């Protein structure tokens, strides 16, 4: 028997050598087991080799030079698939996958089920192999249970599967356990149930697992600890795992950096001590220190990401810090924005806590963490005693910023340090109230007027060249930061009016100057050079540490009043440039899972046909029928990824947007092509007068910088989506309020502003 086994092993080895000498970049082989199951791998990439151990043949997956191997025993046969067999199997499997995942309703299903080579099907990469090498269908509206019964197996020994942010249900298919070559598995933000197979995480080549924000249960496999060696390699939070966190995970040297990707679950996991970040970091002045030393020198230290926090929160925390800093309370604040912008923010808001250079933090834990909403309170021993990422049971909170738990921090601090007095500063000098500043005069065309003013700024902010004037100039620069406004800037007249408020704060008991739209328009009327019989466009900038979702009031004469509740940032471009002038519709979803009722679809259609509002949404799932069909068919706009993406106009289903993301969705991308076109039309019509006529080719030529700007942002977001799981982000804006009549009518019948 041994001799037969040896001869068999030698014969197979010779056969494998013969295959390897052929001009084939990769050849799959199927290892069939005596149990009737089978495993698929790649002859070259899989490092599959036979060896004789303890009287039997063992097939090893993994090269001898690698630290991890998978030994397969009880092998009945090894079958090498021909190129033709592999190609036919992969095509058949992909078609089955398409049908099972509701492929007809995918956002992008280009070439699927066609006669074209499968590497031309959207999301399929073959890398010159006769099978699927990588399948990337993240955020593509996949629905249903992921197929098993050989479908994934039939695609071949793929190394990458990216299905993040879809609506996939059911358990993790056993087919995945048959592919021992899997390296990168992206399943985050779906509806997957059942357990995470421990065998899967033990496979030798798996180096990244994204399974967060599903409904997985059972225990966390100990094998995930090996995926913690590098950042961006393990995401498990937001499921409902139970039992204990494996010791291998807790004892891993990177646990203090990665616990928030593992521990926050559904509240049924036994919680270990959670360590605060133990890092060598640099502050904005260039001083380097270790966070552990800060913990030891204070009773409590708060690690706080104020880029994602509301202005009210920062303002309130500042008051706590000023009260407690001599009682053993320190704050380590950070913000991923440019250092110059952060320093301006700190100076403008008189923030004196210890501010970290986010780059030094990012080098240790990755940029992904800098966009999480987190406040972690750490005691002298270096353990977290409060975090906004989960409650006391370990139940996960919303990590993207809409958590209400972060407000509970103040109760915790008062319990430890005592009450805080919130009596606000009150203005006494109103002499500069109503002063007008001309920030820019149009040099081309007839001019388009826009007005900036502020609220919750007090008398001491009003000195010439002081804080108020600087914020108004900052607001103007932000307004022109994105195309097409950058290229249209010379067509605008820009004004600012000083508004002195009683108090700077926005919390209960404080008072502001502008409480109705009529009061805002009254201040704007103080500008003597406004062009008569034109829309009145007012941008109201709230003191940069105030709170709430921004909103725009839109009037029948194309006037608008935008309330910028968190100061000067990209929300200004969304509200003023998008809603106010471009008459664009929100592309975000207000309630996940909602379907647009017919009356809302009819409303949006009426807004478009009667008022020209909403060039960036449509009711058609076929991109050739949308308002942006011309752009989608124009090869010059190919880099924008134009399509019909379901989820827009506040609803998850029934309304479509042109691009995955844009300024009108999450405010972190430039305006997309149909939005830029709408803005261009309205500005040019007013600037040039009634004789101006739109020409598509003239716009396309003008829009060269717009295409370049959007393509650059689109490329960055595509690259980031493979490294980090995308999530629905905190909504910083509210849907616009449509008002009948003109701004003059509003003066007669004021509307109380909603803060």
C-alpha cells in the first residue's frame, strides 16, 4: 500500500509539473475528498503539493516558505480543469449568481449574462485566468440570499469577494469553505445571519475579513486574532456575537487599536477591560509624547474627534474643560482636516485643550478611524470607562456621528467632578450691528448677488478684521471652492452684513439675533447696492460651535435663506450652491428602507417640469431615460461613473441619483455633472440676461475643470471603499422648506426659523 501511495504521489507530482510548464497563468484544480466533499484551489497560486506523512498522502495548501499551511487528508482524487471547462463553469456560475442576487435591479450590471468575456462584466476580474479572480460588487443593490450549492465554487478559486453594503441575507455560504485560496472577503453592511465559520478564518491565505454590520451570531473565532497584525484587515463590530472575546484577541498587541472593530456588538458579548489608545503621538506644536503618560498624569482623559461632532457638543465640552482642567481632566482632541484649517478653528473658538496632529494618529490606526464619531474617556490606569461607540453592555452605537450616547459623557463628568455653570456671555455694544461689507464685485456679466451674515456672534467678534469679518470671508471662499462656482466666481457680487447677537451659545436660555426669515431679509436690505428686482440670496452662518442640521428656505421668486448651523464647511456648498442657486434635490436617504410613494414622485416631477428643480434626481431606473442620459452616453464623462443609483430624494427605493456620491448626498464630493450643468444654466441666465441661450457643447468645454475635479474625488472614494467598509454617514442637512411667494411676502408674513 505504501508503495502504491508513493507511486501515486510521484505520478501526481509529475502531472502537476507538466501543467506548470504550460503557458498558463493559472489553472484550477479540484481536490475531491473521501467524504464526498471537494475543495478548489489554483495550481500555481495555491501552493498545492502532495507529501507522504504517517503512511498516508497529505496535500498541503500553502508554500513551505509561508508560516501558515492547510493540510488536506483523505484525498480521493485531484482533478485538473481544462481552460475550456474553467471558463464554462465560471460563466454558468456567474449567471446563477446574477439571478439569485436580483441582477436585473443592480445599479450597474453592464455586460452581465452577455456573450462578452466575463472579464468585461461589471465587477469581474480574471487577471488572464480562465476563471473569476476577483468579484467586486460593493454598493450595487444586490438582494436575496447568497447562493450556495456550488455557485461560488463554480466561479473558480477566486481570491477576492467584495459584496459590502448590499442587502444580502442568509448565512455565509459553505461554498466559501471550499475555496481555500480566498484572501480578501468583504461582506460588511448586509443582513447575513448564522455563525462565522472558524475554519474560514484559519485558511492560510485569508488576510482581510470585513463582516461588520450584519446579524451574525455565535462566538468570535479565535483565529481572527491573526488578522489584527495590520490595520484595515478585520471588521466584526455591529453583529450579535456572544460569549467571551478570545484571549488571543485580547492579548494581541493591537487590541487597543482595534477593539472598536471587534467588541461593539448586540450587547450579548462578555466585555473585557477596554484599553485606551497607547500611542506615541505629536501635537500641533510638534511635541511628541505617549498617551499612556497623559493618562497617568490625570484623573480622566478624553480622546475626542471633534471633526465629526456637532458644534454644540464642542462648545459644551469646552465649558467642561475650562471648569475641570485644574481638577485632573485633560482632552486629547484631533481633527483630520488640514493643520492650517484646524489651527484657524482652534483660534476662532478659543480651544486650549491638547490637540493632536491627526497624521501621527493616522499612521498608527489608519485614516478610517479619524472619521468615526468617538469620545473615549480613559482613567489613570489606561482603561476606557466610557465610550460613545457602545453602551455598558457592549451594544453598538452609531459610529458615524448620530449617536445620542455621546451626550451622556457630560453626566459622567459631572458625576465625577461636579456641576458646571453655563451662564453665557452677553453683548453690550451693538454699535456695529448692520454694518455692510462688500467682499467682491462682479467683473463679468450683469452680476449675481449673494449675501453672507452670521448669528450667535457677539460684540467682541465685530472689530475690523476680527473674528466675524474673517468668518464671512471664509464663507465666501468656501462658496467658490468647487466647480462650477470656481470658474463662475467673477460673475458674483458678494456682500456681508454684521449681526450682533445677545449670546454666542445655542443651548437653552441663550438668545440669538435672527429668529425669523423676515429678520434675515431685513439685515440684507441694509446693502444699498443690491441689484433691484433680483432674487435675494442670504447665507446665514452660525457661530462655528453651534448645533443642528443645516436647512434652506426656498421662495417662489428663486430667493433663498440658508441656515448653516455648523459654521463654514462643505455643508455651505450643499445648501447655498446646491439648493439655493442650483435648485437641486437632496440625494441622501432620510429613512433607510423607505419607498417613495407615488404622490412624492409626482411632486418631484412637478418641481422639475414647472420650476426646474431637481436636475439631479429621476424616477427612471434606466439611465438612458434619465435627465442626465446625455452625460451618461458622453464618453467625455465616463470617469464620473454616471448611472441610475437607487436611493435619493430622501427615499431608499423608487428615486434615482446620477452618481454613487456627490455634494448633494454626503457633502464630501464635488457636484456631479447634471448638478454642475443646472448651476451653470441658472448663473449664466441671470448674469447674461434674457438673451442668453444654453448650448451643450459650450458647457462641456467650460466644464473641463468640473470633470477633472469630480473624477479625482470619484477615484479617491473608489480606492477607499476597498480598504474600509463604507457606511451611511451622519446627515448634516435637512430637506429644504419650500415657501410660496417672494422674499418681500416673507417680510409681511414671517416664518420662525427652525434651529
